[in-house]
């Protein structure tokens, strides 16, 4: 109960900013990550009694992960398409589950396709709205083993079509609707958005 309270407290401010559907998704991701953490610990590390030294109580501080949107193009022509890559660096921490919300201007951009990257083996949810993209990835359970991804990798490649000319249009990571769960904690850190010029 104490662990769940800490998890709930760490994301309370973000949940207050999200809509009902997004809030349900975020809570589900956190609970899944917590269950995965407990299950994997039980499977791979059976309970043992370890003498406790009251003078030495080490704590492990999670390293905030980096989330980046990038493209090999900074300028495109009206009607052309380009790829925006969503990448994550977990600094070798296992990511049990994650949910991402990307926002863009529907007057200047249209989503053509979304393809899964190499970080998660698959994206369980790909929801494209008028001005948002929501993606969800979780650890995979195969042959009674939990495969938890970690390190650097691509979450997804998003193909956009440029609709109208503009000096600059933004593709942004919505931090209030994004969560990266490791050990039952949201460890989302720095994010980097993408700016594109359309001629």
C-alpha cells in the first residue's frame, strides 16, 4: 500500500491535467508496470531473508529518461511527406510500460502512417486524433519470461504530410499525457520537440 501511494503521488499532478480517457490509460500503464515489477522479482529473485544493517539503508534513485522527436529534414515542400522519429534513452533502466502523447497542428500537418520502432517489440495502442497521436508500449511476456526493454531505441516513426506553407510548425511531446514507467515509477525526464518549416 505504501508503494502504491508513492506511485500515485508521483503522477498526481500530471493526472489532474489529463482528460478522462488519457487518465485511464496512464493509470493502467502504471499498474501494469507495478505488477510486472513484482512478478519479475518473484520469478527471478525468490524471497530470502537478508540481515538488515540499520546504519546502512541504500536507496536507488531512478535516472530520468530522455524522450526526443527528430527528423532528417528541417524544411519540406507543401504536399511532401517526412518522417518524425520518437526516440527514448532509458540509460539502461528497464521500461515495463510507457504511454506517449504527441501533439501537432492539424492545419499544417496530417499523419500518414505510424510504424513501430525497435524499442518495444510492438505498440499495443496507436490512436490518431485530429491533433494528437497516442502510443502505448509494454514489456512482452514470452515462454514464461518477461522481456523488459532498456537502453536507447526508437519508439515509432511517424510519417507526416505537409498541408500548408508556414515558417514553422511544431510537433510536440505532451508531458501531461506521457509516462515512462520503471519499477512502478514515472521516470520521464527531458523531452525535445521538433520544428518543421513548410514552403
